[in-house]
């Protein structure tokens, strides 16, 4: 799911890769198609409840949706706070080259 894409485009790509139309996905998520469209265009933020529904619907960990929203899991933040050198290692390993 990750490769530097925006949350909006990543969610759209995820929906399309699973073969869901905007209307069918919205109906199964219990939201209006216009609402899902705004989420996929980055015009509407993803709240906690929506993140959980998207996670369940697309069968991806909620942490993946949270990361798209720019939120890291609390346990990961705690680990990085205790081991800040890992930030450098992660950038070296996964940063843009």
C-alpha cells in the first residue's frame, strides 16, 4: 500500500485493485458514493471510525490506513523514541535514493 502515494490515491488504487466500483464500495461501507469520492480525492479526512471500516472492508490492517492518514501506532512511536538511531537506519534502508 505504501510507496509515497497520497492516502487518497492509495485508497482509490486499493478499491480498484480489489475490483470494487465506487458505488458498490460506498454501499458496503455504509456511506454515500460522494463521500467516498471526496475521501479518494483527498477532499475529506478519514476519521477513526472510517479508518476501521476501510480496514475491515479492504482486509488490511487498520495501521495501514492510519499510516496513510499520517498516524503511526503508539507502540512504534514509543520504540522510535527509545531508539532514535532506528530512524536513521530506516531512512537509509527505505529512503529515496
